[in-house]
C-alpha cells in the first residue's frame, strides 16, 4: 500500500480530539489494459478549516513512454513501452485555488514533458521542469486576473507519485509526504 498525506493533517488534532468536518472517500479498482493501475482510495479531512483546501488527482495510465535499456545490455533486452499512473496530493495553504488548479493541470504538464523527453531515465529533469512550468502558469494566471499581492495569492504543496510496473517515482514540493507500507513495514519515500 502507498499512502500520500499532507503533513498538517497529522498534526491538526490534539490527543483525544475527534475529527470534525467533511470526510470524503472514494475507492476504485481499475481493469485498464495496463499493468500499473492499482486499487486505490482517497480520504480528505477538512479538520479545523472553514473550507477544504486540499485536492487529489488520480490519472491511471497517464502516459506511455519508452524505457531504453543500457547499451551494454541492449543486445539482450529490447526497448519497452512503459505505462505510468499518476497520483498527486495538493495541500492548499490559505485557499483552495492553487491546489485546485494543480489538480486540473499538473498531470497534463507532466505527461507533456514526458512525451517531449520521450524516455523515463530522466525523472529529475522531467519533474523539475514540470513543477517550474506549473509555477509559471500559475504566476501568469495571477497577473491576468490581478490576484498578485492580494489575499488570494496563496500556495500549495504538491506530492506526485508516478507508478510504473518496475518503479515508483516520488516528487515532493512542500511538507506533504509519501510512505510505502509493505508486509507490516513502513518505508518513507
């Protein structure tokens, strides 16, 4: 099991307090023609806030790109077309606007960048470029809508997991974290 969580939810309750507010759950099992999509669920707790500031994106089989094998083994293995699922948690700080915009757009930006790169051996470059491009788009939207220097100019954390048949790629911007739970052990990613 892979858990993604926003850090502020872990610290939002004192011992003995109950969660008050909105709880939203989803569960879905995909039977898509990909080997990567797993059974998954979502829960989002509003906590003490007046409105929900978090957002989640799940995009099964978001993109298929070629995995190139090293030239030393190239004679033994042919290049493969790999499918990747996209999971993301956005923890809006101060408003839902930026988290919601990332929910709607960041997975498309990542897919476009992967298709431009055309390969999956350059994850750091792909994710850094994607996050920078999303930040630029948000800044441009803020200028267009005159949101700059107002209460609406807020931020979000972003935790993105790309799940492939043979690898898990985790990208984090902010205080959200991912952990992998397997056979009773918890592994921070």
